[in-house]
C-alpha cells in the first residue's frame, strides 16, 4: 500500500512539474499554447460575459429595490447568519403615519385633518404595496439569478479554471 502511494505522489509531482515547465515556456514565448477550437473559445467567452452581466444585473437590481446601502448590508448579514430580516417600514409608510398623526391632531372633523388622514392611509397602502413588490422581486428575480451564480456559474468557472490548468 505504501509503495502505491509513493508511486502516485511521484506521478502527480511529475505532472505538476511538466505543467509548470509548459506554462513557463508559454510565458517566455519558447513554446506555443495549446489552442482550443473556435466553438469552445466562443462558449468560454459567453460564459465569462454571462457571469459578468448577471453579477452586474443582480447588484443593480438590489440597489434599486433597496436603495439604502446600510439596509442591504444588514439584510446580507441576516441572510448569512440565517436569521429573519427585520421588517422595516418604507418611506411612504412613515410619511403616511406622520400624516395620520397630524390629521388626528388637527382633528378628523376639520377638512385639513380629514384630508391628511385619508392621504396618510393611501400613503401607507402604497408603502405596503412597495414592500410587497420588493419582496416578490427579490424572490422571483434576484434570488434565482444569485442562485445561478452560486451554483451553475460557479461550477462552470471551476471547470474552466481546471481546463486552463490542464492544457
């Protein structure tokens, strides 16, 4: 058994040295790099482009959905420690609460007060709708793209790097 392990180590070391020599000769220009066929090169470039653009789209979509970078970082941390994200009121909901509070202070019987209360309730509904949209956009758009990047694209890049090392 020991003899087999030594032979395997020697064989692997020989292959590694051979790769290092080949890479060095390619860099110095004394040998040619093994060329891939055009179709494979095209696939290689498309994979790189797909990864780059998908990462950019996910980043930008998250920035649009959650414009506050502090909130994005907080959500990221909660996601990584697998805890429930805190429920935040949207700006529209805060505005609605303030309008309702002001309307109640002026008095629901006054035209200004009743208008503030009605508009405040509409602002709260708009804010809730906005929060629902952000949640569904994350679940139906950004999360699947991120899952693609973390799963399939990671595998593609790993295989690509392995192939580049082997050739």
